[in-house]
């Protein structure tokens, strides 16, 4: 990605924090096998500071949307505390196979590592770490549903494992998706909004990421046109 493209994806900027609209298909940091990553471009986002910003949290390679960066050490400490204490509200949009039986609910299923050979792949594990996700059905049609997902904990692959365990795996999920169908579509998971109470005695900062084009087509097949009329659908 050209550095100027990352600047164009800047959604929020102040003295402590940046929020960017993460694109599809690029890791946020370099893995054990190396390769290009988003962190390689962070020097473009210094905006006069002596050091590049750093990640305050993570998104999967194929997840799009709101990604928070701390602009310096003090900011990262503050943001890290808010994320650790669960004070940051995150809302994701997902397109899933099938339809939940209820309009909303809470998934409360602990997660653990699948095995030592699969890196960060996860599974439902009664002896694992606590993991909770709130969900709401926004629309359903043609064997798929549009969900709003709110992770109350921040476990690796939490939303993907939880949705699969409930019988409605996320479309395009090549790891936890439906065998024979996964891998033919992009992962339909988008970090739509993040709300951060960064400053005392001030309203929390709310940032919304525009809908990526590859999800817009899928939602158009599920939702009523009037519910999509106000959504941004840039070419990404």
C-alpha cells in the first residue's frame, strides 16, 4: 500500500490517539514468517512527533475497520488500560451463514488454543479463558444474516469461533467457516465502530469506519434498500 493511501484512511486524530480504517488482506504486524504488514507504514503517521505511533490492539489480517494507534508511550499506557479493563466498546458487523433463532442474545463460551501446531487457532474450551459476545440480528434473507457483534472480552478469533459454535459461521472464514464454502469469498467481518473514554470529564470518542465494498454487495442481498441508503460504500 502506498503510504499516502494510509493517510487517506485516517478516521480520527488528536494528541494521544489515531484511528485508521484498516484495509482487507494485510496483517497489522509482522508475523513469525515475515512479510509486509501495516506497521511498516506507521512512520507516515507521525505528524511531527519524533516516533511512529504503535498498535493499541489488533485486528485479524482479513478484518477491516477501526484500528486504534497510540501516538506515544503515555498514550499507549492509557489506551492499554482501557482495553484491558473492558472500557472500550467495540461493535463489529458480520455477514453469517444461516440465521439465529432469536433477535439478540449473549454468547458465553470460554476459548482455548486449538493445539500447539495451529498457531493462534482457537476452539471452545470449558477450561479456557472466559469469552462473551453480545449479538443482534440487523437483517436476514437468502440463508444469511447481518449481525452486529459486541465482544465483551478480547480473545483471539473470539467473534469467528463464537459465531461458528452457534451454527452461524461468518461468511468467507477459511478457518472456522463451512467446509466446501470457505475461501471463495472475502471474510465478511468489519470493525464498524469503536467508543473510547479517553479523557476524564469529556464525552467518549466514537469513531465509525465506512462499510467496505466487499461487504456492501453481501448486505444488499440481505437488507432492505432503505436500511443501506445511508451507509458508506467506498471502493476498497
